[in-house]
C-alpha cells in the first residue's frame, strides 16, 4: 500500500489521487464515496485495479454486504456533533451538511475519496511475491477489523474506513486477514457475514454469554441483531428478541424464544431484573428500560446506536445493581476463526434479504434505511473477467453520479 500513501504532518494518509486512472494500469468498476453527504456522494466509476504489495493478496470481490457503518461514515454520523439516529441523519443530509469532513470519521478524518465496503466474500486471484501461493483460487472472507499492534492492543484499522474496501471488482488486503471457507453457502450469503456476524460474535464473547442465560437482543431483524439471535441460541441461551411487529414470524424462525414489539415497554413485558445480558445496537429512548430489566450483576453490551447515540442514563441503576457495561469496536482474536468454524459446520445460516448489482448501491442504501427487511442486503459486482492480469487494459469512462 506504500505507493498509495503519503505522510502529512507526521501522519500516514491515503493519497487522494490513488483512484484516478492513469491510462497505463488496468481499471475496474468501483463505487467511490467522495465526501460526507447524501447519496450523490456515491460515484460508480473506473479506478485502477489495486496492486498487492508485500504481505498482501488481491481478491476478486464476489459479494459485499451493506451495513450501517458505510452509511454512517458517508453521513459523518460518528462526529460528536451529530445527535440524531442514523435514519434521521440520512433524512437531514439533503438539507445541510451534518458535520465537517475532518470531524465525521471513527477516530480520525475519513480519507475521502474512499471505496467503502466492509464486508467481502472474494476469491484470491493474486498473491504478492513471497506470499502463500496455496491461497490462490480459494474463496475467502476478509476480517475487516484489523489489530495492527497485535491483539494485546485495542488499536484498530478497518477495511473501508481506513483503507479502500469491497465496493469494487477487486480489493487488496493483508494476507493475514483472509480466511478460506469451505462450505455450500452462496457468495451472497457469505458476503453478508463478516461485519454483522463478527460484530455479534465479538459482543457475545466479550459479555461471556453462556447456556441457560436469558439474553435480550434489540434490532433483531437487522444484520447484527439477526446474527446475535442465532449465535446466542447456539450457546444455549434463552433469547428475547426486540423487533417490529410485522417481522415477528421471521425473527422467531431465527430461533428467538420470544419476540417483543420495538414500541412496547420492555419492562412491562419482561419485568425488572429478569435478564442476564442485553445485546443492544439500537439505544435511543429505550436505553433506560434495557438497564432496568437486567438482573443484579447483569451485562449490557453494545457496538452501535442506530436509534440515537444520546441516551438518558440513571447512574444509580448502574451502580446499585452492579452492572457491567461493555463497549465493543475492536474484535478479539478468537472471533473470526469461530465464525469460520460455525459456517463450515452449518451452524449458522446468513440471512440475505435482497441482492443488488453494485451500480445500484444508492437503491440498496435507500431501501436499507427503510428497515422493512430481515437480514442483510448484499451488492454483487460485475464479473472481474481478466482484469487481474496485468497486461489487460480497460478504457477509462467518465465517472457518473448514482
């Protein structure tokens, strides 16, 4: 990646011209996010095929899931100045800028222009010299959360937030972050796995969910929520899912023992001190009730807040009940190997609500925000043909807004 980086004020950043076709290198189709804002920030265009450096592999992208994180990053929702839910922020983005471009990333400015796409099911088409040639031709999943200082440090870099991701025909990634998977799941099903299932598995591992415990999962019809329901049931837990009433039957089919409507009062439905673990990526106005239903010594774990990041928090509930609140962004080392084993043993079945061609990413994100679906949306890039062969040349076309 060295040729794509430069050092500015002592920090290594991606070169802004790395996505400009040069006329010499082969090109590929990709969706380039050019800045914070609405769907007009997404451009479907030709960019150079990335060249893997030492320790890297080049993947042909077979399928790439759609997640809240790509939308939040485009909107600049991670800025502390944004207080709305993801849906409300998306509605407002056409009226005014949500934030400055230097204040909307996870922990640093987002390196626009950027190819997003946190989820990747791909096939290894090139291994850099000195790499493991046995990976060539293998179907793999990419672990998007990477720990550059090792698993003893919580510092992370994320594919599609810190470097170019999978909304393209090809992507290059560190060879250490690709995991071959041998199973009968489709490319689209595997493309729905990494972010949602990795996030859910990380939360359950951190919270120490074990058999016979009562677990509440909010947002249970979404990608992370539906994964958490399946993974908690796989541990033997009793699962109460929170979802929209129209999705009750589908969420029950995931294995939930009970489904509560998201507009119902969860304390009235379950009673105080009735739950061991809450897995919550929604937050918003319902947050206080989620702490009320926890038993003494209960655990609350979260890696998102699509319903609103600012909540009312009665600290007395927290300390008088000896609760543990667990925030999760960095994935722990056992998470991704565990997911691969679940997939290969057929213990989880990823839910694909709908697939879209890559060029229809705007339609996918627009429909995603309507939250009428259960499971994940997945983008399918056009076939890669022979672009990974360096002698191939593809004519440059002018970029087009989506």
